C-alpha cells in the first residue's frame, strides 16, 4: 500500500513550482500525493493548521511538515 | 542516466530531518542525491550561493532551489 503524503498550496507561483518538483521527485511506487489547494478548500485549513503547516507550499510526510520556500502564510488564507 | 540533485545542509537537526525525508521520498530509479555538508565542505559555499541557496537545508533540482524549513542562513556558515 502506498504511503500518503499531503501537499498544501494556494495556487501561487512559488506553490506551482514546488508542486511540480514534488510530483516529479517522489517515488510513485511508494508514495501517493494528495494536493490540497487551501485557497479553494478552506475546509481543510483547520487540518493543515493542526498538522503544523504555517505557510504554503508545504509537504506533510508522516505528520512531519516541510515548508518549501515561501508562498503565503496560512493565516493569510483564512 | 540518473538525474543528479543536490542537498545542502549543515548538520543541524532541521537539516537531518529534511535529509531523511528527501532521501526517503525521492525516486531512486530516477534520481541520485549528492549530500553536501556546508559546515564541513566550505569550498562548496560559493557554488551553493551561485545556485541561489540562501539557507539550509536546501534541495537543488535542475538549478531550481527549494529551501526546506529553516536551519541556518548561508551567510552564517561562512
């Protein structure tokens, strides 16, 4: 079974660049990426916050958050 | 032929966490990671700077820099 990783973004250019890289780099045999647009899916903001996401783009693997470059603060997406 | 990606770090806890994630996530069939410890390999600082690395840990793919969380500023490693 593939391990699920979460990629949170907000459609910004920095986010798009990071999304391309994440989708390109990940081993597709072992990982499945769920891409969440927090600007459009505001119902997922609480979940992102609980996981520790402070800004987007961010990748969450095994409950560990990796903020990749900086696009926007989570608080600015509310 | 595998594509080379560069992972710059400085041995800090944030760096180690990111290194584990990068090495775990990357598709080993397509990518080869060179890990560079800028605290120990100071001769690589100029190269990192030219690539656009501003802080570590950072991953460089196709000349694009992805700063992952924040461990230390490049200028503090000089």
